[in-house]
C-alpha cells in the first residue's frame, strides 16, 4: 500500500501536468493568440481552473494530509508536505464557482485591456474591472477567513508567504523617509553629467538578435525556453520550458534589452529549480519576491553595473555599429540614469519603489473597501504628484491603465517587486563580501561567480526553506532593507 | 430538471474546452516547443488524454444516453446525439491505461522522429515505433470488438466514419487499373512541353509574405488564426483559432506556397463550422476525407487551375519580381507538372494516389499482423518500384520515415487523402455544372462562387448528415470516383 504522502504527491504531479497545459495556453494567449480566439481560450482556462480546484478540494485529501503528518518523512518531504498543505488550505477556502468566475472575469478584462489601454479608455475598462474587483474582494474575504490573515494580507500571502502588510508598511514607511530625497539628490548630481544619447533607429530584428546574444551571455538555456514578443513583457511557461517575452521600440533599444535581461533572471531561476522534485511544491520558486530578486539581480545589480557595461558595450557595437554612446563609461551613465517617469516597467531602480508604493496604497484600499474602482484615477494622480512630482491627469494609458496586474485580478503582487529589489541588493552585498574581486571578474567576462552563487543559494533551494530561513542561509540574515539603501547610495551618490 | 440530452451536451462542452488546451499544446509542440520541453509536454498531454477518457467513460453516461434516446429531440439534436454516442462507444472500448500509453508512446516516437528522419536513422526509429505499433494493434482489436468492424476498419472508422476497407479496396482497385497508365501518358505528353523554371533564391521572409497574401485572397480570417513554421506542415488549433504551419525552402517557393493553400482549405472549413453548436459533435468536421476534400479543393481543384494561375501570377511578380517563369501559361504548366517522386506531400495530384495506395497496403498489413515493423522498408521499396518506378533502397529519410502519421500512431488515416481528392473533384464537377461561367469568374478574380458553394454545401453542414448523405445533398450522389478520373483526364490529357 502506498503511503498517504505518496498519494498526495501523485495528485500534485497530476496538478503539475494540468498546470503545464494551462501555463502554455496562457503564454500563447499573451504571445500568439489572435483576437477571435479569446472567448474560447478564456472558457478553456476557466474550465481547467475549475478542474484543478476540484482536485485540490477532493474531500479525501483532508484524511491523507492528516495521515501523512504522522508518517516518517525526511526534511525535504516535510517541506513538500507543508507546500501541499498551503495549496490545499487556500483552495479549500474558495468555492469552485468563484475560482472559475475569477478566471473568466480576469481573462475578459485583460483581453479588453489590450485595446483599451492604447485607446486611453478608462470608462470601457471600468465596465469589466468592477467585476474583477468584486471577485477579488470576495476572494480576499474567504482567504482571510481560512488563514486568519487580514483580507489584503491573505491575497499578498499567495505571492509572498509569511509576509504581512505590517512588514510591508515598515519597509515602505522607511523607504518613504529617505527615497524621495535621494531621487532629488541623484537628479541634481546627474544634471551635471553629460550622457551621449544613442542614435537610432534600432531595427526590431537587430534588437532581437542582440537580446538573444545577451541571453546567451546570461546563461539562458535555449533548448529549454524561447524569447517572443507580447504587449506586456513577462516570463511564463513551465520550468522545463520557460517562455520569455519582450517588446521592441525602434527608437529605444534599452527598453527591450533591459526587459529581456530582467526576464532572463526569472527564467534562470525556473530553469535551475531542482529537476528531481519538479511537479511538487517543494520544487517551486520560493515566492514572487524571491523571483523578482532574481530578475532584479540580473537587470539592476548585474545588468546596470559598471563591470557589466564593459561586457555589454562590444555587443552593442557588434549589432548596431560603433557610436559614441556605446563607450563603456557613457553606457554606464545611460544605464544608471534616474528620472521620475510615468511608466513603472521603464522606471530606473531609484524611482521604481515609488511606483510600487503608489500601487500598494491603492490596491490595499480597494481590497479593504475604503475606495471604489472609480476612485483610482484621482488617487493615482495625487500619488504621482506627491511621490514623483508628475502630472498624470487624463492620461489613463500611461497612468492607472499601464499595468496588466489588476485587469487579471492579481491584487497583492506589487510589493513583491520592491521586496525583490531589496533581496537582490542583499544577495549582491553578500557576494561582494565573499568575493571582493567579483566586479573585476565580471568586467573580464567571467559571470560564473554570480551564477554559481545564485544557483547554490537560491535556485536549487527552491521552496526547501521559508523565505526568512532562505535569506539567512544565503546571506546570514533575514531581509535587511539597509542593503538596498547602501546600494543606491553607493551607485548613485558614491 | 435538465434533460439527459442537456446533461450530455454539458459534458461534451467540457470536453471541447479540455480539447482546446490539448490542441493548442499540440500545435505548440510542433511549431514552438524547444527540445527539452518534450518529456514534460508528452506527460501533460497524456494526462489530459486520460482525463478526457475518464469523462467519456463515466458510468452514468450509459444511463443518460438511454434516457436521451427517448427524449423529444429535433433532427439537429438527434444528429448530435449520434455523434456523442460514437465518441462514447469508441472511448468505452479502450481502457484509460491504453489511451495514456498510446499518447505517451506516440509523443515520444514522434519527437525522436524529428531528428531521426534527417539522420536517416531507421534503426533508431524502430526502437520507439515497435511500441507504437503494438499499441495500435491493441487499439484496433479493442475497437473491433466494440464496433464489430474488422481491426483495420475500426481504426479507419475514427477518421472516415462509415467507410470500410471493402469500400477502399473497390476504389483503390479501380485506380490501380488506370492510374499507372495515365501517369505514363501524362509524362509522355509533358515531355514535349517547355516549362521555364523560376530562378531563385526565394528568401523565407518573402515567401512568408506571399503566403499571407494568398491566404488573404483565399479568405482566411487572420483574426481567428495564424501561419507559422514546422517540420511537417499541418493545420491544427481549434475552430475558433486555427493554426496553420508551412515550411520554407529557399530554392523552391512552390512547396511552401501550395502547402499553405492546402492548409488554408482545411482552415476555412474549421473557421466556417456552425458557431452556435461549437463544442458539440454535430458541429465538428464530417470526416477527414471531407476535410481533405477542402484542402484539395483549394490546393488541387482551384489552386492548380488555369483560371487561378492568372490570379497567382501577379502576386508572384509583386513579391519576387518579374521573370519569364511567372507568365500565367507557364505558371499553369509548372502547377500541373506530373512526375513520380519520392515524397508524398510534394507529389502532384496525378501520382499522389499511388503514394496513398502504398501506405494503405502497408499499414493494413501491419495492423492485421501479416507483417512486422521490420518489414516496412522492403515492402516500401517494392511498392515504390512497382507503382512509381522509383528505387528507394537505403533512403529511409525520403522513404518510410517521411511521414509523421505512423510515428504518432495514426494508422488508418492515409485513405482519407485520396477519398478527399475524389470528393474534391466531385464538388468541382457539381460547381461547373451549376455555374458554367465559374472559371471565367475565378480568372477575373472573383472566388466568391467557390467559397459560397463550399460554405453552403460543406462547411456549415458540419456533421449534420452522414458522409454519403452530405455528398448526395451537395452533389446529387454519394462518392463517385469517376469525377476524379474525368478531372485528371481533362486537365492532363485534355
């Protein structure tokens, strides 16, 4: 007779396989699907969501979980059982009808958003979004009841297990004290620098070839993944086959290049999760904050370093031809230019957290019912003004319609970006302490020390430890936001 | 309370949605997936096959079917119930373990075939293929027991409901009488013609642009489908979102162009199936022979006609520049060149049926156990010699390894190609009788009469009637192979 634990792993392997189909269909939905496929795709994904939910809420799982708890399990199995329990608990908090409704409303709203955003059509978006918000609130209430967490915290817990809004308030509260001042200081300092702008156009096909070369430099395994285009860049697919997307503007190659570097960080995490456990929760990425710490390790810590600029410069020359802007020192100044802007995904690492704080404030109030969907634009304008000094009135397109997250019902995700930036700073502080020559090695083209450290300390650890324990094992301490502050001060004021 | 019939349609709608995900993942497997994704994809698709099989073999369906039989249903519902019963009967003939094994073995064999074929590696292919054949025979046995058909007929019935090997023997027996002689006559006649060869190379990107233009001319709806590349061209996806593939050779644009025209015929059938019934068996394409009658109506009847050549010529000039080969008369001679060759998918419409007869003979003997997998190459060589006068010894790549069908376990499909060619000739004979000016209209750029006739008589009829009845309603008679003979004689000896 198989053990209860084994029975549970069999079910979770099945879920992994169903999830594989849903993940590929979701990638396709954003990267490949023509518009008339939308309705059928939404129905198919909702049906699959319902099926997976039924599997996770099968009444016999409660018994299996109780029995497995008493079985002799090693540490790894115990960590896996914890992950299974987490999945089980959150699924049982939600009725299948709600899961399907969330999937359908999210697909529809997101699909319409793709054309509403360029059309600046906030009123049209609202029509779908009200339902997405209503369902998000219901999800938060039910998860709150099941977990004992506050409603917003219960949503955030999906992405950032163990982190509460009290933690976020503390970290973001600190940030708000010193970051706006730093932004002003950095801008003042940079106003005295000369940065030579690159001269375009930069043809799409050339940008794509450059992206592929940089992904190769960054160790992406092209036999286990792809690079495509989508309206909103993302990293999707499955660990065995990761699918990155980017988008190209012919007047600006940096946007797609840095986006690609960012997504490659996500991808290398997925590609290096422990293969022998794939399909089990213990083999999943630890949290979205840790995931973003990988993309931001690549994009910000490594990708905008002086050392990396000297590796990037010859690639730019090879693809676009030589021009003064590609001199390594000038390139580094380009990569570290800080300036308040409207778009989060285009923001530099100095102003980025302010975009996140804005979204965190709004989505928390939305979920807690203090504001309604209609109130978003006014709050957006107000926060953009106070945090970044920018006027966004009437510009929904580059304002509150710019992100895909809310359209798909992903409330509680945004804090992960800034937690990720902080973890990334902490990882690189640790690497610099352990390997004082690491910058010289990177500048000499040897990126292995970075990848080896991340592989050993983060990627292969998957969900073996909780986030605080993972951070302690990797860097000697739980999240310490001071590393992020020191990083910004060293790079931008040093 | 819902009727039993309604309960059944609910289940089949669910199957349609699961099938949607499987169809997109299968398309992706052939058109997009990197090699290391293969194993996980095969497992995910097999898992889905198992799930769909469990749904189709749910014990309560037997009762629902019995009850639905006695309910008041209109003709359309009755035809749909027949389709549901067919699905149910064939699924219940097979245990789930066999369905999953077939899916897994087929995925693995097909995946390996992609590299074994170019490597001419018959021995390597055999290692996977023996298992595929063993499972195919088991499937045939079990379907035979459930349907009362002979084992090979039971497999063919999946693609060509109501057609038996006795029917195929009669049709193919007739063909064998006159077709090899016709091939000789046509070659003799064409040896006196002068055909100016087009001068390449023809860049891939330009060929793709031409393909898209021709698809537009043929009425393909790009908001509900895509054109991509794959090793073996196919038409896949779902009716709401059809996915065609082609492959490009820079020294020969006709291969990809005619392949695209072929797949566009399949796609227009799918895109014009009755929307209000989608998801139900009655809204599916009638049979694979009827499906091929659409691709061959496009590729052979329309696509290689003198009238269409005059439409195609200016497009070729627009994309590749003017050259003597593109003069409409010369182009028509190129399009109707008949010559025995090694590759089925590149064969002209005169020699094509001989490729099918060869495969039909071999696969039938394989399934009936008269020969083993090891015997295929010798039989292949012998038949290629006797039917087409070609020596294929040692050339597995362009011999018995050339098709994808057997690697994936699709035994019993090949006859559909030639039945399709015959139905296509029958449709066009009917159109010519009803609309004597149709060639003049096509030559003048008005393709609407062809599309209107196909839409009204084939596409929107879906599976409302059995195949013989569909043919009678469309053309006044069931399949009559004489139309095909007359078509070949008129076009090639006329």
